[in-house]
């Protein structure tokens, strides 16, 4: 039975004081009896304090990124071992902003995934097509290639530590809107792609999150689709009331 998950990616928002305030609000507002796994991803400088703050709650902490190498002369970077040492056991990899602004390729991401798994970390692996891909009807090909090049080097047993997050980049901040039906269509395709490579057990067990501007007013309809197992939430994760409403929608 695959897990329902709602993950909040805070991106480059919230200083130390603001992080503590938001965490306190989440503790107060999030449902304690939810079956969903709740994850938050603050900035690097606030990860350790977030882990401590959430120790006795049902909220876990993820990093927004990590380097593919174990250590070395990589100024400004953070390793898997560093994250593990402060109690962070999850990491988001392949986010569309990392791909676009920091030129992370599928090959680099495949290395990052391997490193994370070596350190027994869970990975939220992001992927998705841009507007031009959707307009040119290449969206299925783009997604299949990102999955293949980023994850198909793994063994079936590794998938217990993988969470997929489909981000239709064309539906984020473009004025375009992805319908729940479009989300389901792609999630079904993703699951079938995994099934063809790794078998039905892996395909049915892996959680596939939707990351296309989920908000309180559309979350319930999106999450009702059979192959949508939750969401990777951006802007709405920065407002405790909105994030709590999205968790409740699961």
C-alpha cells in the first residue's frame, strides 16, 4: 500500500525566527490523526533547528538539495553525510529550479540519487516537462527520458527509498493551468513507465506526488485521482493554514 504524502518546499524563504514561527503554526494547525506523511523542507541554515523543533511531532524534515560527491573542494555545497549528521534523512533532488537555474543534468541527478541511497536517505525525485514540450506534444517523451536517465540505474529494492514528484513546469507561474485530468493522465503514464522497467510491485508501491501549483481550493480534486498520492507544495507551504488545508484534503 503506497503512502500518501504532502511535502512543503520552502525554497529560499524564512529566516531563523520566521522558520520557528511557521513550524509552531504548523504544529498547532496540522491534523494529528492524518494518514498522510507530512514533510517540510526549510533552507539549509535552518534544517538542524527544524529537526530539533519537530522531534516529537508527526512532521519530518527534508533538505532541498545536496551534492553528489562525498566531500571535497566544493565551496558552498552540502554533503549527504552532513545532512545525516544533523538528523536529516530525506532530500529533494531534481527540482525544476535546480535543473533550470543551476544546470543540473539527468546524469548529475543520477549521481546524487546514488549518493543519497548510499547514505540510506530517502529521495523525493522531481521531474516534468516545460511549456514548449507540452505544446510540441513531447511531454510524455520528456518525462520518460528524465525517469530513465535519472533513476533506471537503480535496482528494484532501491525504490523503497524513492518518492516521485511530477512538476509540470508549464503550469507553474505561466498563466497556464493543469487540470486534475491532465495530472492523472501523466501520473498514470509515470506508473506504467515504472511498471515496464521494474515490475508491478514497484510501480504500485511508489508514491507519485503532484507539484503543479496545488492550493487549498484544488487539492481535494487533484488528490482524488487514483494515481496522485499527494503533493509537493511550493507557495502554499509557506502559509500554515493553507498547508494544513492541503494535508486535510488527502
